[in-house]
C-alpha cells in the first residue's frame, strides 16, 4: 500500500494547480469579474473555459471517447481539490455541480445513440443541466415523500404534474433530469426522465434568494402542470428513479468533498499568510500557542476528510458503491470546510469579515455543505444502519467490488 499519486494523475494535478494559481486566483480580487450573483461573470468564464480546453484540462471526469480526460475517481479527487482552491475553479474546468454529476450519470445510463443529443452538449459546455428531485414539503431527505407524479398517457408518453424546488442551475439549464412518482410501490415507485427546457407544461415560479453566492442559473422553484415527456426519454426502467438517484448522488456527493477540500485548504492558506506577518503583543500571531491550536486542528480535520475522500474514490474505482465511505467523507469534509473557514475568518480579524478576501464568500457558501446531497444527520443514520447490518464487517479493509 502506498499513498503516492500515479505519475499521469500527478501531472494533471500540477497543471491544474498552475492554471488556478496563474489565471483564476488573480481574477477573484476584481469585482468586475463577478456576475450579479457573485459567481464568475459569463464573459470571463467563456475565456477561461477556452483556455482550459486548449490546455487539455477540460472535463477530467468524462471518458476520452466523449471529449473528456478519462481520469479515475482517485485522479478526480486530487485534481478537483486543486481546482477549488479558487472559488471560480470547478466551473472553469466543467467540474461544477450539478453538470458534473449529471454528465457522469448520463454517461452511465444513456444508450450511445442518445448521448449526442443529451450528454455531449453538457460535456462541450454548450448547455447547462439540472437535476430536479427536491420538493417543497415533499421529497427532501426522504425520497418516499415525492408527490410530483408522472402519469402514463397511452404507451409512449408521460404527463408530469407537481412542484420542485432548490433546483440548482434551473434558470439557465437546457437539459433536465426529473424524478417523479410513477406508482405507490415503496421501492420502485419513482422513475427518472429527461426533458428540455423549451418543452411546454412547466415554469420557473421563482429564483430562490439564498444566503450564499449562487451557481449560474441559481436555485429555482419549478411548477409542472402537464409537461409531456416521450417514453424514450425515460432513464433505465420504470421504477428505477431511486436507483438513478443513488447512482448519481454516490459520486456527486464525493465530488463535493473533493472540491470542498480545496476550498478548505485555501482558507488556511489565506490565514497562514496573514498570521505569519501580523504582530500582537510582541510576537507574530503564528507563534502564539492558542493560534497554533486553531490552525493545527483545522489542518488535521482537512487531512482526515481528504483521506476519507480518497478512500471512497478508490472504492468507487474498484466498482463498489462505497456507501459507507462516501457518507463518512461527506460528513467530515462538510465540517472541515466550516471549521477551516471559521478559523480563517477569526484569525483575520475584521479583515475576515470584509469582502477584501474571499473568506466571507466561502463562509456563506460553506453552510450548505451540511445540507446538500443529504444532511449530515441522514448520513449518520445511513452509517448506523450499515453498522447494524454488517456488524464487524463494517470495519473490514477494502475488498474490490464490495459495497
Ligand atoms: C444550495 C442548495 C442546492 C441544492 N440543489 C439541489 C438540486 O440541484 N436538486 C435537488 O433536487 N435538490 C437540491 N437541493 C436540496 C437538497 O438536496 C435538500 O435540501 C436536502 O436533501 C435536504 O432536504 P430538505 O431540505 O427537504 O430537508 P428535510 O428533509 O426537511 O430535513 C431538514 C433537517 O431535518 C433533519 N433530518 C431529516 N431527516 C433526518 C433523519 N432521518 N435523521 C435525523 N435528522 C434528520 C436534518 O437536520 C435536516 O437538515 C439543494 C439544496 C441547497 C441548500
């Protein structure tokens, strides 16, 4: 066993790091590079994406056959972390949620003949996508509460009625995946469908104002009032909605952890730079034991989360569902991100509370980490259930293919 990255992955990691250092971090300081929702401005994004493509750093998670770089999950873990040292990073390399998770699931479940229409525009960066599952007072932590329905009309069409909310990117997305109820069966009651934004029968009720900066297209509430979807746009079989969701979220949750680790590291970088030169009562802040305690603890928590993330990535590469590993990583990295940004803000003093650094941006963004893609409490419940089912086997060392 060793913890050394394979040379090909190390090469990608170094190139991403250089790109972020040279091009993206400098953009953060100028408000002109932001849109009105505090994300990278579209014209700046277009130029950076062009450059990332030219340098062969585009869509690391996608197979080479569809225009990506074909990195395994462990390679993604190393590189996504580097990308998100900049708040602008992931979207520049086409590795931001929700397109990232949507591309990976569509690549797995779509027949090849449908990929040109539904997958490749997202891979090329020509279309944004959204994943619509959560509902106001319905599906949230518990997917069995889903009330949005897909009713069959004859053999070849479905009619969707209901409501979704917090759908990231929906304001800009052209390609949607929607989860809807097709029967009352507890395990096989949900199905997954694709539709395009220009299909009649649905509307965006509002872009929900949120605490943090927003992804392009925001987080929207949607109403479905007779949207018709051809049966050919169903993903997998009728009743496989939960399966599609689990397949998508398993990896997508982990890619959040990969990115958040980079953000957390950036917070400590900013804090370290400051405490190395800031004086207080006759010494540098970094020489104070109480400050060392704060920074050392945060660094350790990042490393714990990072190890769990890499182990989960390895397990996914072995063909496991890695449910236990992903849940643990998700809980720990979400906490490590909040701990790191809070520590950095504290050590920067008033400057940390200003918009002179990206710390306040990350602080507001970070709070969602304990909610999205499964609240931490729900992941702890999953772990408890696995421990109950597996007993001592819960602590086994990795075995290829077991999940
Ligand atoms: C920024 C952001 C982006 C999002 N993007 C998307 C998206 O693109 N598509 C999409 O479909 N959804 C999206 N969501 C929704 C997100 O996935 C849900 O918020 C999440 O699944 C929790 O569901 P809920 O909000 O309904 O909380 P609820 O299910 O109402 O839970 C509320 C709280 O109750 C507690 N709780 C719930 N169940 C349990 C339990 N079993 N044990 C212990 N405690 C529990 C937890 O503390 C939880 O936070 C997004 C949310 C946010 C904040």
